[in-house]
């Protein structure tokens, strides 16, 4: 969905950050089962978002992705009350909803592009094939395709805005942890994490995912 090679590489590197972090946390012995599911979903989402920046990524089947990420969004909400910890159940759900939003947005993007035929084939940089529901005009010089229709474009724009806000909030949180050296309990870890760099790593990776996704949604508008 991206025509500019430079932007493809930038977004690929951005999404590589949460992928690497998710895989690392996934294999750590201290990570509990619920957190392993969380990190597996984040790693898979980052990998597939990176793939969508490239022509070959548009050939990946849409239905399995929609099923997995829809289930992932439900997982974040449904599992939150059972791992509240020191928070109330309502507080745990509020903490989980940004992750549910990102995962659900991923499912929506794949479904919207798949229903319009974008995931079935891609004409490459030299010659795109027109598809129902897609604008293949290359008008911006950055995106090779965008959603057609006011409704899908409005949804994509709103999701881009929400993801951008989440990304900025997470980025500010990462800076706060690094600056204040405030001990935190990382997701899935049984003991407090006092190292400032480690404390800042998780929100920084979430910020990279959210901001990268926001850019992808803007390109669809």
C-alpha cells in the first residue's frame, strides 16, 4: 500500500521495534502465560503491519488475519478483569482498551482492504490494477492505494487520530520513566523493574506500534 521506498523502510524499522520486543518478552522464563499471549499478538501485528508496507504483503490472505486480530481484541478486554493486580477490574479494563483498540484497528484495516480486493493482488509500482472500493491514483506519491468512499475514509481517519494520540501518550510515558527513573512492574514480570531503560522500553515499543499504524491509516484516507 506504500509506493515510496524510503517510507517503506522507515515503517518497517519502526514496526521491527515492537516485533523484537514482543519476541524477546515471549521467550523470557519470567513471562506468564497471559503476557505471552499479549506479546505474541503484538509481535504478529507488528510483523504483518511491516509486511503490508511492501507489495508482497498485499498477497497475504485476509481472512486468517481478521479472525486472529478480532479474537486478539476480544482477548485484551475479556482477560483484563482477571489480571487486575492492584487495580480495580474497571481500571484493568481501562488499561487494556488501548491494546484492544490497536488490535481491532488492525483487523478492520485488513478487512477493509481485503473486501475491496487489495489483499488479492497488487500490480506493483509500475502498474496498479483498479479495484472496487480502492483509489489507485497514486495522488500523494507516498501511497499506492487508498480507500474509496466517505465512510471507510472517515473511519480510517478517526482511527489514525486515536492511534496518534495513544502513541504520543505512550511516548511521553516512556520519557517519564527514563527521566524520573521510576520503578515499575512490567507486564508479565513478577518483580518490580528498577532499571530506567527497561522501564521505558515497553511504552516506547507501544508508541512505535501506535504511531506507525497511525501513518498507515493516514495513507489510506
